[in-house]
C-alpha cells in the first residue's frame, strides 16, 4: 500500500519539486498539493493522507494553525518545512502535534526517508538539530513556567518502559534500544507503544518532550 502524502507550500516551485521527488518513489503517492494552510487542512479532510508536508509560513492560514487543526482532527502525521533550523514557530508546531521538521534544503534521499519514517509511526529524532530543538523547547517552557507536567506522571510506567522513554529522549532508534537491552525490535516497539498509550502521547516526539519536562532526561546530559 502506498504512503499517501499532501504537500503544502506557498511557493509553487518548492511544492512541485517536493511532489516530483516523492512521486518518483514506488511506495509514495502525492494525493494533493496546497498553497496555504487552509487548503492544506481541506486537503487532509478530503484525501485522508498518511503524511502532510507543511510549510510554516504561508498566507490565509499559517502552518502552525494548520498543524494544530490537522493533528487535532485526524491521524495524519505532520512534518513541518522551514528555511530556518531554529525557527521559533517550530517549537509551537511540535507542541501542536507535529512529528518533526525538515529544512527546505533537505537532500532528496532525506526527504523520502523522512516521509517513510513518519508514515511508519516514528519521528524525526535522529538528527542532532532535532534533539537540540526539543531541549530548547523544554528550556523555554520552564522559563515561562508554562509546563504542568510532573515526574509523578511517569508512575504508570514499568521500569523497562521508563528506561525505553529515557533512551528515546536520547535519540536512539528502536534497533539501537534493542541492541542495548538485548531484546528484539518487536519487544522495543511494544514498550514504545505502551509508553505512548499510558502517557496519552501522539508519537515519539511528544514522548521525548515529556521525558525532558518530567526531568527524566536533562538538556545536555549524555
């Protein structure tokens, strides 16, 4: 079954370029393009895609508002597109439920890989820039005293699930966690699923944010 994708960007050349790259893949189908946030939300409602590539800065409705609506109303995974690796809007997009972000100068292979990873239920956590981004989110939230997440929230997890969450926050893949714990990847996937379900989280990005906010992992820690 093909991965269904909507590409939303107000620059036609960027939008068309991404669409052409993705359409060239045998397992990916671009079901719609959108030139602004409102069109993106409507396209998701109409086509029920697996992944939405969403530019942050667009007319009519910006990508942040569109991400909030899409994540609240559907199971579609959102990947934000930005020209800045530390765009302030990306922080809010991740809190809105986006599964990660890509720079617009992303390499062809990395774009395709990102769509496949997110469609499979994973998140864009491996790049160091994303880990720095998550850490900065937490710093900002703590400075603003806006976080209401407490360590007690993790009491619902087993010891192995807590350790799995800690390793997710450090950017390890399922395969790397499996190697560390000498278990199968299937077992790790079960632990990850349990963590998300028990904590009421949408995906691994939100799990990582939770790990930082509860103090399970601290920014800059090895």
